DNA sequence: GCCAACGTTGGC
DNA sequence: GCCAACGTTGGC
């Protein structure tokens, strides 16, 4: 089993939104970056994911979800009504992928970005690297443990 | 709202 | 295949 971190703007899809839909799965759509997409392709059912809230008041890791369906073509890319529509993507050759996630837990207290930045064990996490804009990234076993212990 | 850092686009 | 211009991300 592998671990991951995915960013989301809580206005769009927060940990609370995932919790409300549980036990139903939530489609993780709208990833429009090739590097992030390629990382998503590595995800397997049962993998666990840190849900990170970005571009908001309380920035940090808010909880945990798990992968319940591995990558498949993101339907939003074909939907002209969707903000994630991509006119250049063809049905027989989709550009973008989605996965389905299911709520696991919400942390009692969000683990703030400041704290993450200050933790020696997390210095290699892509999240804290300068200028990093990856919205999907791998998390090592050691990093995963460190984060769960810090909450 | 600002702006640094990055990814993508498209002309050449 | 280079690279300038542009758009986006995301913390502050």
C-alpha cells in the first residue's frame, strides 16, 4: 500500500464535503497537470491519501481519504459545461484522468502548513519544496507516520 | 490583491 | 527545439 497527498481548495471540495458524501465515493476530477496526472496513475485501490486544504484561511492537512477506484478518464474533460472542460481532449484518446476517493477521517485539528514546514522529517516532502506546485504527490511511509503522529 | 515560481503555448 | 509571452498556482 502506498501513501499520497492531494491538494484541494476547500471551497471546491473540502474534507467536510468528502465526509458528507461518505460512505459514497467522491470523484477526484479536474487535475490538469501532466506530472500530477502521472502520479495519479500510480495509485491503487486501498492507498491512503492526505487531504490538504490550499488557498484558504486554514492551510494544511485536514484529514485522510482512501482510493476506492484507480485511474480512469476524467469525464469533466468532455463536458463543455464543466470548468475542467478540455476542447483538445478526444474521447478515444483522453488526456486527463480521475480517481475515486472515500472519506476515512477528519483530523480533530488541521495540521497547519507552518507545522509541516518546521518538522525535520518532512523536509523532503514536495509540498514544502520551494516553488512546488504539484497538486498530487507521493508520501513516504516515514512521512506518513510523522504526520499522523503530529496531529 | 500581490507576486514569485512554475507550466504551457505557439511562433520562428 | 528554442524561448518569450502568457496563464495558473498558491502562500502571504
